[in-house]
C-alpha cells in the first residue's frame, strides 16, 4: 500500500492542471445522477437553497424527503415530500442527495440500511466549484517524504486508510473514497476508543461555535469535570454560546473568551458570518482580537480541541511548550488547509514522540477530519 501511495503521489507532482480532474469528473457524475430520479433529503430553507444551486450545475430534484411526518405527501415548491422508508422500494432507481447538515451521518446510515446505494452529499456536489481554495496538490518531494513518515507512525490501519483515501479523493474526485472512511460510531472529538475522559478534565474548546461540542462534552462526562475554556470570536455565535452555558447551568466552571486563537496576541481581519465557517481572512468584514491559549488560562489543560478554520498550526505553536511539557490529549481539525492533513500530525509527533496519532473522518464530504494525539 505504501509503495502504491508513493507512486500516486509522484504522479501528482507531474500534474500540470490540478483543476481538470474535478471538473471532468463532476460532469460525468452529473450525467450519471440524471439517469435516475433524484431525491433531496431535507426540506428546511437551507435545503431549498441547495436545490437551487444544484439546478445551476444541471441537477433537477424529483422528490424531497424528510423525517418530519407532518410534511409527508405534501409539496414544497411543487415537489412531493416522501417518507424516508418509502425510499426502500425506490432504492434501485434513485439517487439521494443529503442536504441536511445537522443529520448527515444519521441519514447516510439510514440510507445504507434500507438499500439505497447511490448517495451524495451536497457539499461534495457543490464544493468542486471551490477547488481552487483547497484542492491544489502541487506537492513536492519533501511533501511526499512527510506523508510517508506520517503514514508509518499512524497508530492503526483505519488512520492509514483515512490518510490514503483523502489523498486519493483529492487526486480523483471519486466520492467512494469519502464514503469508505466516514465514521458515525462516535461523537466528533470524542471517539471513546481513543479518548478517555475523567472527572478532572480541563477542556479547551478552541472554535467553540454555539456550544455544540461543549454540550457533548458535558453530557459525556455526566457534568463531572474541573474546568472548560471556550474561545469563539464570532459575536453572534458567542451570544449563543453564552446561552448554552446558561442552559447547562455550568457558569461557575466555564470561562468564555470572545477572541480567536493564534500564536500570540494580535488583531486580524475576520469574516464574521454567524456560522461555523467564520474565519480570519484578508477581506474580512470586522477586526477581531486573537490570543494564545497559554496566556489566557489558569489551569493546565488535559484535553484540547481545535476547529478554528485554518489557524490550527499557528494556535498550536502558541501552545508548543505546554504541549511538550504536559502532553494533553488533543483533537485537532486537519482539513482546512490542504497540507494540514500531514503537517499537523507530523508537528505533534515531533514535539511529543510518545504521542499515539490517529485520524478519524466524521462527515460524508471532504471536511471534518480530526487528528487525535494521546498517550495511553
């Protein structure tokens, strides 16, 4: 497998037009989809916007599907809404496009269970238009050496397969590579085969969004933990995060920091969207303060999660000494930048050779890949 990986990576170095493959492949995929009836799973406003965007690339929807019983056998925008279990008898003649980002993995599992084979995620079908932002694979020989080193020290075959499949996906835009590695067995950031939580956890939630990870952590620890620090620079998200903390009644053990996380204290332009994709960028619509985690905590962290839209490496360097000294459990997103997939595992292993490094992939699209680093 490793020699095959090396061969393919070398082929990538020879590729002059990194955008040709996804464009050609997407044309073929759209043609294939249009040979069957198309079901869009999800009916809320976001899904309707997805429908309109799919039409722009030549995909027309024949049915909606939704778990909400009150919507069954009614029409939305002139299209019938069918119950999920009705798809079983239609399985051979339909393509299902998942458009509900809040239930991706549940829908994917359900479709597999009832025999639907042709399944796509809206993010895959529409994301190819953003290929210039993340797909560039002009790797050099040093990248290949680094990727092979990461492959060798990854802790299990599952992690190695995720690394290989994600690289192959980027080379071929073959969606099957993604479907083979989606893990819906565990809550994202809390794979209990890897992460062991105790009643003394000091949890860092960098990129806390509206408190979804915070809520999962509190539930999984049964509200038994020492301290939580949450960092969220988007003001709309931060307000919802405060509401979540109040709802959970844990104000006395949670510190909320309305800042981004970076190497050191600074000010950056920031694209504030009130969503999970708000991020630092040159054309941002506001300015935000950023800080180093080390400078803003009073407790030694035992578990650090980062999902900070491409600033993970800079934030990790702000924590370098603390990580090397205290070796906390880590769950770091490695999908925002192309080379994060191998650079972040490599950085962590070189800082702390005792770390066991795992990769897990959580959503049926090209996003939500997490690198875990633990000592067990």
